[in-house]
């Protein structure tokens, strides 16, 4: 009987040989389950991230964003409309059409032309050209001592304070590079065109007509420009 056989046991329970049997520990199935779950979670997160990237690069959310912006704009518009109706001040600001209607025509503007350079004849030739373009001509001659030989640029357009946004811009279409000035103490509605050393000629007839057309065209309001999406 082998020394490995417990006392009192024999027969089929007898252990033969001179070595202990190899005893293997049970495999831990818990670790395997944890590893499988972790791998599945990682794959799921990676797949979700991939779908999000695809939506970003293909513009998948564009429709929802556009719909949201549209509804927001319509809500703001409805709010402003209802507020204006309830207070009675919804149309207190002048519309672009009313602003352009206030601009005078060239035939309604009287221009005095003065020469502040040492070149003779500029005042008369410039006045004649302005007359051909529909402006009324007032005084023509040399500039006063205040401006004589002191205007280095193309010229100066001078008028009363009331002309800043009315007749002065209309005259400026004929000499776009000229400096615009207003005098609060100036009486009447006449404008002065003071020719400077940098003067060569009035703007071409085509350019002046184009500038006049653009000036008379309705301009979008600042609030509309800042909310183009609406």
C-alpha cells in the first residue's frame, strides 16, 4: 500500500504511486464576465461617437437648427408686432421709403462754385457742368480768404446743418472725393462747392448717375442686417 493511502482504506480507494496528484484551482468565471462586459461597453461608446461625428460632418442637425431659428425669428416678429399694436408706436421710425423721399432733386439744389486754387477758369467750367447735370447755379468766382489756396484736397462741399442728410449727399455724388462740412450758423439752403488743389474734374456722368441711383434706393435697416437669418 502506498504511503499516500489513508489508514483503513484500501481496495478501489487505494492510491498507488509515490507522487501527490496535481490539484488545479477552479477557473474564475467572474473575471471573464467582467472583461466581456467592459469590451461591449467600449465598443458601444465608440460606435455612438462615430455616429455623432458623421452627423457633424454631414450636417445632420442642419434641419433642426434651421427650424429652430425660423421659429425663434417668427416668435420675435410676432412679439414686436403685438407690442407695436398695443402701444401704438410700432411705426414711429421712418421707413426707408420715407427717408429717400426727403432727398431733393438736383433741380432743387442751388450750388455756389468757388475756386480756391491758382488755376483760373475752374469755377466757371465746373459750374457749367453742374448746370448741365440739372443743378441750379448761384455765385461763381474765387474762394474767400478763409479757403483761398488753403484747400489741398479735391474740394469741400459746405452747407447748412439741415443739408447733412438731404442736399449735401446729392451734390457729393458729383464729386465723391470732396470733403463734406456743415455750418450751424449758415443761413438758407444753398451749398458751396469749393474747388481744391487736388481737383481734376467732376465725377463722370455715368458714375454720378449710378451714385444718385444708389443714394435714392431704399436701404435695409441696421436691425435687419444684424438678423439676416430672420
